[in-house]
């Protein structure tokens, strides 16, 4: 069964960094756009459209950040759980190996 299911912890870490980078890029884009005021763009209608877009962009970016943060936390939690399972299995196999060779607890020396 082990050969059919594998978790690449490095890939999980890469995915976490990618998610965190997305949040950072969203924040940078929103910050850059925040400095552009509608009254700098042109006509009143265009200015009003830009203001509306800024508000929707801000709300959407905040919602997206919340979702990405939740996904990132879930992946971090899963990665930690996989690491703990791997450590436990490694310890168990080492203990079994030591016991089988007589070097472990209860073994004959």
C-alpha cells in the first residue's frame, strides 16, 4: 500500500510558499492601485467607475486573502501531521529493527 500513496512534504512546503506569495502579490497590487485616485484618470464617469472598481477590488482582495490564508493553514496542519506520522513510523521501524537484532528493549545481548 505504501507504494500507492505518497506525500511529498517538500511539495507541500512549496505550495504553502506559493499561497503566501499570492497573498503578498495581491496586497502589493492593491497598495499600488490605492495611490491612483479617480480624479487623476479623466472624466467624471470614468472617475466614478474607477472608484467603484477600487471598492470592489479591495473587498475581493480581502475575501481572497481570507480564503488563501485558510487553505494555507490547512496545508500547514496537514504537512505537520504527515511529518509526525513519518517520524512515528521511522521510530517504530527503528525500534523493531533493534529488537530483531537483540539490541533493543528486552532483547538478548
